């Protein structure tokens, strides 16, 4: 298992924080308590994402894999969440299912970024061409 | 290549129901319908953050 997955996950969480800040600016409203989750989500995502990126990058180089590829995957996944958030808008936060679909998407996207960074999926094995039998 | 293609296809199969789910489950949502979901979402998010931190442990042990 390489650090490519966790570094991608860290980049995803940092991008997620940016997406939620964008959502606060676009349709957030501090006079309604139901928007509180919109504020708490990036506050939790930044320290965890920063810790994941920092810890992954200080690991020995043989365990890192391709960190830049992980970062690209994380940023793309965060972009998807940002587009989803903007498309749903304020209605998704104020009415059922209260952005439950957004948090499900975050779980699915995070798991995908992590799995693609693991050897055998998007990692070493997937990019290594197969040799013909000799 | 096939693995990547299958994973992207799988992702699309997950994303489409996720997009239509709110409209199907709550076609005419009221302000106080299914309030329990407003707590379940952030709870799921906390689980995701916890699992993210555990992935570092996985890299440390298996890497």
C-alpha cells in the first residue's frame, strides 16, 4: 500500500473545504442554523486533510508511490463535489434529505480516491503493461 | 486499462442513483420532513474523516 491514496485523500479534503467555502459565499446564510453544517464541514476537513498530506509526504520515498497523481485525483473529486453542491443549492440544505446525498457523495468520492491510489487499482499494477508468456 | 474503465463505469452507476435519490424519496419535501437525515449526514462525514486518518495507519503498517 502506497501513500498515493492518503495524499490524494488529503488533497480531496482540502479541496472539499474550498468547495464548502464557495457554497457558504454563494448560498449560505448565518441567520439559519441549518446552514451550520456548511461551516463545520470545512473546519474539520482542513486539519484532517493537512495532516494526511503532511504525514504522507514525510514517509520514506519508497512508500510514497506517485503523490502528484494522488493530488490530481483528489482535486478532480473535490471539483465534482463543488459542482454537485452548486447544482443542489440552498434547497438541499433546508429540505429533506438535508444534503445527505452530498455527504454520501463525499464518502464515495473519498473511498474512490483512496482505492485508486492503492497498488493493483489505479496504482502500479494498472499502469504496468502485461508481458506475453515466454 | 480495463480495471480503470470498470472503476469509472462503477462510479457512474453509483453517482446516477445518488443524484436522483432526493427527488425520488422526497418528491415534495416539507421543511421538517425526515429530520433524522440532517444528523445522519454529518455523522457519515465524521466516519469518513476517521476512516481517512486510519488509511495513514494502513500505509504505515502495509507500505
